C-alpha cells in the first residue's frame, strides 16, 4: 500500500546513522526529494569510513564504545575490503556531493567520542546546502535532561510550542544539533544506564 513519506522518520545510530544519510542522498541524487521522510534522527552517525579525522585520535581514551583499531577493520569490510571505497560516496556519506534534504534533522553526539568530527562535518555540510532553522544544544554531563515530573512538564511545554510554530510555518526545516559532554559513542541508546540517555529517549519518543 502507498505510504506518505511525511509520516515516516528515519533513525539510526553509528553505522545505522550513516546508512540513513546514504539513503537520503541517494533519493536526492535521483531527484526524488518528495520521498524524503519527515525527519532524520542520527545518534553519532558514522559517515566517514576513512577515519582520518582528529577525533579518532584525541577521543580514543574517553570513548568507551569504539576504538579506531577494530572499527577501521569493520569499515574496510563494509567497503568490500577495498581501501579506495572508503572515500566513495556510495559507502561514506561525507564524501557525497548531494546534501540537499527535504526533512528535519536531529544529530546527537558527544564531544568526547571518536565520531565527533563526523557529526560536526555533517552538520556543516547540511547547513551550507539547506535553509535550516538551526538549534544547537551544548549539554554538560548529568545535566542533559532532567528526569521526573518537572522534566516531563518542561518537555511537553516545549513540544507544544514547537507544534504551534510548525503549524504557522509548515515549510520550515529544523536542524537540531545536541552536543553532550563525557558521553560515549551513541550514548542515547544506553537508556537506564545514563540520565542523559534517558532524557534523549523520552524526548525523541514524545516528539515522534
């Protein structure tokens, strides 16, 4: 049956975030912007299999989840064991020429994780190629979102305000960039382990 793409949200963490980005770029390349979903939610998107940015070195002692040593091998396998494919736009979304999107985008990343540079570069390319309303949130550890009645009340109020704003400006697109501190790679998936992850999960669920 036929589905309205504007009733769909793509979500992915790590390599899944990279795959979501590649799908959008492929649709754009085929001039099928009308098939873009309502939004993209990306947790620490892995969009550069070449892994030659500084955060892979600087953050390796802080990031508890990924390390360049074994992730580089995984990236090579994903690229068909061909090093030339690591910088191919068919495998690494960051090397694509098409960054025009017709949807909202939310990127969640920690400034102490190895994929920080991937997320920042993706953010910059999206800003350059689209007329986004950009919202940046820099959050300190254990202060990311409050949990409990007060947090839920504040979140619902903010969501209601956002819905009213979207009703008055249906054609606007938002690019939301959440930068946490001292969190590991793809930290939003660790709900119940970190308060920061709980807050992100609750907010995403309520928004969806």
